[in-house]
């Protein structure tokens, strides 16, 4: 019934029809936000540890992905000429920032025809770059859907000049699967176009359509990842997305597919939201505490295509950014913005190809793919160091003059048994020096972007893997540990996320409860360990009777840390006191050391009383 080029003025009517269809048991009804359980026992939404889970393994190994910003805004190519003849420039935010009236924006979208979109060429560009996954915008803030959604007509099939028999997301999925590339979708919570979004009275109708659209994406395309955005408080239109909304949505999505990976913008970018954090246009100076992370960046100065933006990052900058991100345990999601016809700009393709050549040459990609942060050494001023198994990859972006050493400051005990420059026959002399080692290559840099010295190491001896089953957990039906505990169990790990919908047991209220975990923790290395807690509301941690963390002022989700030197194979006494006051209930215990990557303390290293 709907014209493919008709201005989209039907969402109010669609909302009414949606309500009627819900009553009739339509497919939309199956996608309604789930009801919230009553106070009492609830679901522990922390079903695994993203740092170690098989669900996230591909993502942690990938390290490098392609972001694609593509939508109705791409048709304007970064410029809008106002009725008075003045020109306003922007890209994916052009509708809002240039004040384009709805009718004018809908009219230009009706002419959108990305007929040159070539999924195989895009996937080939990603693969040639060494990127292991792709995330494309399925819906940006303008609300325009890039797939044939059944929830409205504001989409590429029904409101464009594009071939209505084509589905670019299906094409991309097919090409990605054939190439062994994972596919994910960006989806904006904030919606400038849907008239039900801003009004609290009609926002539930918007959420129903939102849930239905996400179910369409999961069911039709089986994405490996969902990348949310637009969760922040905003006006024009008002955005009231709440932490509770995020918790509900995350639970719903994992109900659709328990293996989905979801970013932290599903909620409010807190450490407890989603599976990974999302620093934007920046690289954290240190590994991120308590959460996996991914840095998203543009190749020039815009996410969407802007024909005037030629400020391209060099391949050297891309490689160095990638090395910095991987050495700190993160992923690098690098954006391209196809033009209005659907083509990735050639300067983007050129830089991706050059990056891929560097990664594929001489095994240099081993410094990135499957590699990560090592606590064994400090970050050097001349480059980065990542670890993959029993090898350290010293990626040198400031190659020394002939005969000059590269100093490596050591933070943990290990031996270097061999050293070589990848792609070069030159020798590397390794000599103890001060607080570490001097690495002295005998020749010049092997290439213009970065040279990689592979160091084979003998890591410190580790105690055998433990045989523990967890800690004793006593929980009280109050937040003051008063009286006898209401329930005593053994928890395999301290990894709890009851969010807004419950508690550990039917005898425990959803608010105002407390849990004490006791037993022993058995490290595998003679090293200084950092214990990290993620809690809401309070937490105290003792090891061998010594206070390590003392966070007793009620707080929203936050990170606390403390350090202690432990003995390998020895069972150290541990006690954790946690209280939940009101709202969400979170408690996670992680550890790390020079030899131990950050993770939830596993049950095999925990022993109950």
C-alpha cells in the first residue's frame, strides 16, 4: 500500500495500528519489552565472564574491525543547501545540525539510490585490511532503516529509489559468511523521526517497534554483534532512555541469542553495561579495568561520507593506532563512510590495503591478531609490546640509530631465549640492563611503518591449575549482616548482576540484602596481584585478614582496586562483604598480575570454607 517515495508521515498511524495488531497477537507482540519480575528471586544476568568466555573468543582474537556509517544522510554527501542559498555541512548528523525540515529530509531520502553498493567488494576491502569483523549502521539517529523492516515505511526498500528487490544487509551477510568475516549491526536508540519517541505517553509504542526491529535483525541476519548508540540524555527530540531500559533490552537480546555480543551503549556506558566499553576517537592510555573495550575511530574527520573531507589518516597512523590498542588489550573499529552510490572512497580503500599489507608481511599480524596486553613489561616510549603465548612482540615505531639500544622495563620475571626482527636477517642483541633489558638491533628499520622484534620468552613458573569449586556465600535478608544468614550456598565465582529484577534467593528481598563470601584463593604465580571489584552498592575485600578494598559509601556501578603480593600455589584466606541497598545489584571480583591477564577469578582457584 505504501509508495516507496512517499514522504513518511505514517508513524503516528502506524503506532495506532501497532496497538491494534498487538491486541490481535501480531508478530510485534512477541517483541514487546519483557515484563519485570516481582521483587524476590531474580535472574543473574552475568552468565559468563566476557574476558574468558567462548562466546566472546572470536571478538577478543580479532582485534581489528571495520565500522560502516551508511544511511539516508549519505545521499547528501555532507552538504545541505538551505532555501536561502546558504550551505550547511555535516555528515550523519546533518538532519539535526543543519535544521533540515522533515519534509525536505524525506524528499531527499526518496532519491537515495545506492545502486553501486557491492557487498563482496566491501568484505574484500575488510579482509585485505586484516579486519576480522564488520559493523554497519542498520539504523542511525535519523531513524531510517537500512533493511526492509516491517515496522514502518521509513526504510531503504519503501522510501528510496533503490531496487526494492535488493537487501544490502542480506548481501553483506552472505559475503561476510563466505569470507569468514563476522557481521554486526549498529542500531541507534535515539530516533529523530519516530513521533512516538519523545513523548513519555507514547514511548512504550516506540519501544515495541524497536524490539520488533531488533528481533527482525537477529532472526533474519543472525548478527554476531549488536552495537548500540544514542543512549545519552538529549533534547530535539527528548531522549529518556534509562538504565532500566538498557537492562531490559540487554536481557531481551540475550534471550533471543545467548551468544550475542553487545556493547555498553545498550545501557548508559557503565562498566556493568553490555560486554565491552566504547571509547570514541581516543585510545585509553592503560588497559581498561573491569570490562573488555573497543576504540572506534574515523579514517578522516567524519563518520558518514562528506565529499569535502580529505583529512585522511595515513597508513602509518592506522598501524600505530592498531598496535597501541592491541597492546592494551582492546579492539580497533575503524570507520569508512560509503558515498551516496554505496562505494567506499578510494583513499579509505588505499589506507586499508596498506595496513593489511603490513599485517600480512613477515607474520607481523601476530603482534595484533590473537595478541593482547602483557603485564610483564612497561609500555615503552619507542613503540608497543603485546603478548601472544610465549612470545612478546615489540613493535618499534621509533627505530633506534645504528648501535643504539631499545630499553625494555620489566615488571615481571621472565627470560628472553631468542630475539629476531620479523622480515629481516639482522641480529638483535639482548642484554640485562638496569630495570630490564636492552634490545639492540644490528641494522636499520625493516620498513617505513613499524618494525617488529619477536621475543621468545620463558615465562615464570606457574603452580598447577587449581581444583576449587568456588567460595562459601552467606546471604542475609538485610544490608547489615544482622542475625543468621537466610541462605548459604557455594558460588563458583563472584560474578553477579541482578540488575533491577531480583535477588539471589526467594527468601531474599530485591533490595536491602547483603552477601559475604569466604574461603581461600589460590594464585598460580609468585607475583603482585591487582584485585578489581565491580560493585553496586558497597564492597569490602580482605586477603589474609589484610584490607585490600574498602568501598563502604553506597554508590552506583563503579570500579575499585587494590594490590597484594601472593604466593603461587598457596591458599590465601579471602573474605568479601557486599551490600545491596536499592536499585541494581552488581558484584564482580577480578584479578590480574604481570603473568595473569585480567579475568573474573575462576572457580578452580577458589575454595569454599
